[in-house]
C-alpha cells in the first residue's frame, strides 16, 4: 500500500478526459472521511501543476480529495458550463454499476472510477454545455438512471482519481480508473451528446432537433438561448415591463442564498464565533432546507446545495465546526420539517427582486457609464434621456433591497 501517495497519472488522466487543458484552473476540495473531524478545505491550482504534497498531507489527516467536475469555481453561481454528466449508485453491487448503462441503452461511459462501494461513471461532452441546459439534463439523467439524486448542482464534487477513500477504522482504498473509452470517441462521437439530450423530459424534441441540425447554443445574462441558423431564438427570459409583471417561477436559476432571511445570509457570509456556532448553524440549516424545499415545490429552478452551504458556514466559523457536529445539526434540522424563515411570500419577493436586478433592470436602465457615452463632447449640452424605469419599478427594487 502506498497511502497517502496519490496516483498522479490517474488524476491527470481524469482531468484530461474531462477536457482540461494547460493552465486551466482546477478546483479541488478536501472533505473529512467518515469518522474524521475537522472542516472541508477548498483548493485551486492550474493544470497540470496540482499541489500534490498538500493533497497528500490532507489525506494523512483523514480527508478525501474531490474535484469540482465542471470547474469554474467552488460555488454554483461561479460555474458557467457543464463538461459532463455523471452518476453513482449506493445500493447496487459493483459489477452491476459497471455495466448498468447497457441496460439503459446509453453509449459507453467516457470513463469510470471505482471507489470503496460505488462506481463513478462519466459521459464527457464533445464541447462544454451551457449550465442552464446542463442542470436540466443532469437532473433528468439521474432520475432516468435511478442513481444518486443529489449529484445535480453545477459545482458538484466527485472523487479525484488516484486519491484515497478514507474511512476511520478501515484500510484506505485508492480510487482507480477501471474503464475508459477510446479518446477519439470522447469529443467526436455525436451519438454521445444526442443520446443524453434525448433523456431530458422537458423541451426534448425542440432542443434535440436543434442539436441534430448543428445549430448553436449560447448563454448570456438574458437567459438560455438556442439560436437557429435562420436567426430565430428560443429565450427563457420573461417579457415584462415592470416589477409587478414578473411571474413565479422565473425562467432562470435563482441562487439559494438570495432567497434566505437576512440573518441567514449574514451567518452564511460571516460564520459565527465560539458559543454561537451550533445555534447559528441550526437556524441556518432550517432556513436552507425550508427555503430549498419551497423553491422545488413551486417549480423554481435553484442554484445551490443546502448541505454544501451549511458546510461553507461551518468552515467560516471560528473555530470551524467539525464534520460530526455539522452532520448532527443537519440531521436535526431535517427532522423538524422546516419552512422558509421569511415565509413563502418573502421568498417570492426575493425571487422577483433577484430576477429584476439580474435580467430586467439591466435592459431597462442603462448604467451611468453607458449614459455618459451618448455624448462625449463636453462642450455641448448633455442630451436628456428619459429613463424607462418607472416609479413603480423603483418601489419594487427598494422593497427587495431592504428585505427581511
């Protein structure tokens, strides 16, 4: 056994298969293994120069090493594209997990990694996919395969190949790459992408036909657009003129933290000191769970994993809350069947305010710098421009900024 030395060849091979290239930023996370205490550690490095010694020292401390598969950052809001869809099972024999894709009529996985009790299977896209489309595809894919349903957020982490699965009281096990498709099929086989797109339950025919025609997909601040060769566009943005016309659910993924009560957002951003860490964590976890469940119940797409956000809070506390205590706090909050701290109406107002500021306001109200560019000759009188932002809109915006 070579614990805790990581198989660097296997780790770099995984990153290569996911499409990472020289100097791309790799986002890693060290998470305490079952039975070990301490908080999670976020790291980043440029491919292929990973901080190997630091990672191995973290493994000695009882931490498993994970990778943000899609890259882009440690938070959902930072991730712009999806590189692959992936899954794992916790309730099947390993041999069944290796070949399950055959029974589902799926193409061969780009690669698979064996951990202690599960196989992580990946299907890498020929080119990165807009995150809005990836989110729907990944969620439907998990439902279609009956695999772990929690692997659905953009910044989801999975185990790094070549690193060790640590579990207190038992021998560490190295995470090995066990199957790999030919490199040529990874980026050039259109069957992979088409088969996965067809799994989606929503907009399948429209989205699939656009891909079959070779049309372009783009994502901008106005929402997801599938642009056809004829110049048409399927946009997810609502056509609204003022704040009151915004309908819920909005056609964009709202960050979970934006829908929390003011006190919860403070806890999430700053953590808590000794003496108030656990009570603050209990309050935050109830709001996270209650708000997330409410958003899902109204069909609102949401960015953010409530359990991961609780971990973020725990790591910001001074001193950090250990993994065992965090799990106890989370379990207790789950059993309490919580509701949003600011109520359903408060969450609705948060959604509207976020959507207004992120999508509508920027279109209706040009920034000061944009307005100043209209007349750059200071010798002439400035042009007067009537803003399309109404008093009603401003009232809605102010209401959002002072919420709860």
